[in-house]
C-alpha cells in the first residue's frame, strides 16, 4: 500500500450476523465488502500520527509564550493591581452615588411634608382670621379712623415691595 493520500485503504472489522464487514476507503470513495468474500484476517490499516510542519516563526512564538520572565510577571501584576484599584474606586463611587440619591429622595419627601404642613397651617390661620372683627376692634376700641383726602401719599416702588424713606414727605 502506498502513502498516497488518494489511495488509502481502511479496513474496519465489524460483525454482521456472523459474517465480516469491511469498509474500504479510496480517496473520496468508500464502500463496504460484506459476507463470506471478506478475508477473515483483513489487515487493520490505521493512519499514523500526521506530523504537521510548523512555521519557524510560529515555533519561536510558542517557545516565547512558554517562558515568562520576571519583567513580564511584574508587568502583569502591576496591571492587575491597577485594574483592581480602578474597579474598587468605581464601586465606591457607585455606592456613594446610591447613598446620595437615597438621601436626596428622603430630603425631598421631608420638604414635601413640610410644604404640606405649612399650607395646612396657612389655611387654618386664614380661616381663623375674621377681617370684619379686626376692623370693628380697630375702629371702636382703638379709635382708628379712615384716612382723609390729603393724608394718603402714593410712592412709586421700582420693582420691589420694600420702600425706604430717605427724607420727610411733603
């Protein structure tokens, strides 16, 4: 038998109802020989280990990859440490952000509760004040009178509610 890849024979012995069965492969074609016609001691040809030629550059790269010198190990150690420190910093920042957002939400709830309480108190105060009663007490008990024509002075305010008197009014 030749070592040509196109003409290789493979003999597989399997029992088929007492008879032998042999698979013969020739190149791309394969067929079985069955029955009494098969030789009882058909040789088992196995393909030997195929040795693949390796590119010398690839061989050098594989040899380099097998060796790890102290500089390479030191470099990898430093890279892992820097990555771990960065990761821990990121996790710390995420944790602080979560705590801050929870605190903001809590403060917003407190602000809303205070506003609601303030609005309720204002409504209660406004409901309890009777302007007619205040006017009656001011006029009858305290002697308040309405302003006359010349007593009212109109002062223009320039955009603010606060007016400061600098000199005596005429």
